[in-house]
C-alpha cells in the first residue's frame, strides 16, 4: 500500500502534466488569437487585438473544460463546447452595422470572430498543427484577398471630400453634375460658410477607380476654388 509521500508524488505528477498541458494550450490560443487580432487592430476594425485574443482564449478554455469535466463527472464531452458557437454568433451580430442604404459593415469582423473561435476550439482540443495552419490561412486571406479587392477595384469604398466655392447651391450643383458620370451621389453633406467662401464636406461611395476619376474631375472644375480628399472611410 503506497504511503503518503508516494501518493503526494503521484498526485504532483498528474497535476504537473494536467496544468502544463492546459497552460500550453491557453498560451498558444492567446498567441494565435492575438496574431489575428493584431491584423484587425492595424486596420482599425471593431473587433481588434484584445477581442480576438479573448475569444480564441475563451474558446480554447471552454473546449478543454468540456472534456476534462466530462472525464471527472462522467458526462458528454461536447456539452460545454457545443455552446460556444451560439455564443460567438451573438457577439458577431454585435459587430454588424447597417450604415446607409444597402451598405452593411462589420460582416468580415463577424466572420473573423467566428473562425477565431474555431481556432481556439482546435487548440483546446489539442489540434495544435491544425490551429496554427488555420491561423496562417486566415491571416493570408485577410491580407492577400484585401489587396486583390483593392487592386482590381472590386470593393466599394467611401471617400470624404472637402470643396470650397462661392455659394452652397453652386457647389452642390457642380458636384452633383460631376458625380453623375460615376452614377454616385453626395452623402453626409456638411456646409460651413466662412467670410471668404463656403466649405462643403461630403461622402461618395464607389470603387477606387471611380474615386480617382471623381477627384480628378473635381480638381478640374472652374466652379470650385479648392478640392481636397480627406481619405477613405474605413469599411470591411
């Protein structure tokens, strides 16, 4: 019959293995989720570094707990893990916004949250190579596909412009005539009269090629005293 010292040693060995495995999985989940979150943070997306890190870490922990608790208490090994998906769906829905007309933003962020949770579940289940490969594939897709969309003008962008002129009516009429070429309209128009001229800021939706054409035509207009592009409004 083992004595107290032997029992303590056996317990210590089991605890060390259990704790070491769980810590390794949580650290890996934090690294992988953080890598994806960092890419989102750099692009100023709603779900950034901490959000994706916590989601991946939480999914890994819940998956690990689902298995360990089932072993300890004789239950369904997937019971807790199965509830991750509806929970993540609730969080992802919060990132989707209906901006204006048919413009909906946040879908890519919601999809990223969903797939980050799956990476965390893979880590929690001990599928290390699968989770690492999935993370690399996600990062490649986010970067490369985004570049392709921009290069081939496949994605609509919203650019903000500021122009000045004599009166707001003259500016509006001239800008609308220019935008007619691209079948675009002025959105979020702001008029700010000064002692010298009238400043008008507005947003225009279109592809990168259309935005370049609009800016070129605005600068050529004799009715506008000055034209400035304030840059794109970051969308998904």
